[in-house]
């Protein structure tokens, strides 16, 4: 099981590879001139920030707090769960 601390010790390219292979894609949001993709990896979440049109990534942020998920909740369709 990957911990948030272990993930943050990896070089950025390995972090991205791990997210794309083992992470669960949750959603995306637009923010000014960038796109943010959200993944869940084991017991934490990871946001990947991309410059306009996802040409290249500009940063990665890890967190556990569900409060930071609020911007994504509007775009998640849960109707099929009811």
C-alpha cells in the first residue's frame, strides 16, 4: 500500500506513472488557465495541475481531507446510485 509520504518522495514522472496505472480517476475541474485532474490512490487523493489544454503538467498536490473534494462534487453524477 502506497502512503502519501512515500508517493511524495517519488520523482514527478514516477508519480504520474503510478497515478495513471494504479490511481482511480475521479474527475476534473477547470481553474483559470489550467485543468486539474483528481485521482484517488489508496488512502489519499492527488490533484494533477495541467497548463491550458493539458499540454504539460505544472504541479501535483496530495491530500486526505474530503473538504478539498467540494469543487468536484457538482460534476459527479450520482443519480444511478439512488
